[in-house]
């Protein structure tokens, strides 16, 4: 299994041509690999993709979704009412022959799970799913993932370092909270908390499922309580943008405990996988290259993200400072990386197998009606990943 500590934290540059789906037209004298990729062409329409590829995201527009917004060009059209943006799906400034529509999640869809939304609205081609949700919903809304833009889950727990100077990792939290009487606040229904309790990382009395995504309770506790969040967002927000807090927090990734799903993996309805296979084979390297391009030069995509957040007006705010912190942190701590090979976006089979066993036991204990016949291998594929496309 690939461990987080051995994963390369890459400084991003451009990359190699998309050999399996692109017809190269550039010369060998190109000065960088992005210029080389920009001189290539790809036709997703000929590959059998829908005229418009519709992607349902799991939250408001943010840097974690940067590879999607990287694929829009100057004809991107925002529909503020529907909380969506559409336009020609571009690769390195060239049309791929189809349209792309990206829909916001979270408040935009009434906090409905992406899997459930995909089965309610069949116009959605693919959506952002997490591995634990795939397992929990394997019977009712089965999905199969084909691209993982995040190599590590950004879910973390954060705390006040002045209140808890001796807490250095998740392993230190149980004793600290038991002593202080503080709680670990999280979103209701988060199965990872059941795992953490069973594995001895937190006491039941210290668990508080009242988190609603706002800072009020954390601030009111004055540092006594801990709280879940995204490592790529909240540490910056609380230090720089929460006026009643306005100081640093420390954090640790939940993945360090052994609960390590893939977050925001791109997946299709399982029943549609075979039909969409020709499209996914051509599209996946485009997604890989788009992510590489985003981290190499995020200006255009970030400008679009800022515009979308403003026009959607869901109550969500996303400053340029958060975006900059997010991109840097995703690279610095390996949330986005090539893992132990040269490819971005692939799944680690050993990790998937281990997590499947771990999560299945938790969901069985919780009485979740999971498909008894589903296996870890049913949840994902690496078949469409171009092994030459990754961060450098």
C-alpha cells in the first residue's frame, strides 16, 4: 500500500502529451511540455462522449475542483439560478468537440448526496463521490469511479494549539479531550467517527455531531473543543477570516488513523459504465492533463471560481487567499500527488481493498443496507489512466 509519508510532494510543471487519445501536431522543439500538449488535438465526440458532459460536484466551486474549471474557455456561460456553468470543453486552448456543464453541490442541491442526485437526475453524466459513500450506497445507488483528483482525503480535525500544546496527532486527542471535557464536533452521519471510536481514537462522550459548517460553536468554546474540516481550507479561514478567532489552529488528517477513502473521486452510475467506457477512455487523460495544467497556472480557473461563487450567492464565501492557501496546501501535504508512480488520478488497489474491508465492517455494524455481493474492485478502475501524465 502506498503510504502518505512516501508520496512525492511535487512542484508542478506541465506534462507529457496524451498519447492514448491525442494526435500530436507539435514539433520536438517545443520549449515546455504544456506547449507540446497545447499543440495536440482530441475529439471526445468521436470517442462516444455525450454532446454535453454533465458533472455534479459535491460542494460550491473551490480549488479542489480546479481541474474542472480549467477545462472551460472564453465561452463559459454561468447560470446563477441553476448554480451551473457550461461551455466548450477545452484542452490547452482547443475544443475537444463536446460541451461541459459543471453543477455546484452542497447548498445548491439541498445538501443531497451526489450519488442520490445522480440517480434522481439522469442528465448527470458523472459526479464526485467518496469511497465510503460508494460502499454505504452500493445497493441503492451504485457507482464506479475512474479518476481520483485527490490522492489523499483532506478531512481533518483541528484544535487550538494554546489549549492543547501537547496534541501533535490524532493519537493524542482521546486523552486530551477526556481530560478537558471538550468535544470533537463533526457532521452528523459521518461514519468515520464510528470507526474512530471503535479504534480508540476518541471517546463516545467526546463526540458531538452538531457541526453545521459554521464557526460559531468552535469560537464560543474558546479553544476547548475540536472540529472537523478540510485541511485545504479551514486552517487558513480560521486564522485570517474568522474575526472572532483570528489565530492559528493545528490539525491532523483523519487518514492517519487508517480511515482513508478517496475524496471527490469522479464516478458514473454502475449501470452506465460499459456504455460510457469509450468516452471515459478518451476523457480520463484529458482530466489528468487539466489537473496538471491547473496547478501549473491556475489564474483563469481561479478567476472563474471566484465569479461563480459571487454569482451563485449561496452564502458560501471563497476568497483569493483561501484559494491560494488551498492549492499550496494540497501540493505541500500530498492531498494532490502522483502517489508512488508517475501518474495522477489513479487508485491504489491495496488501499482500496483495505479501506473496503474497514468501512464494510463499520457499515454492517451500523445496520447500513450495503450490497453483500459488491467487492472493492467493483468500485473503481484504473483502466483509463494514462501512466505518463502526472505532476513533475
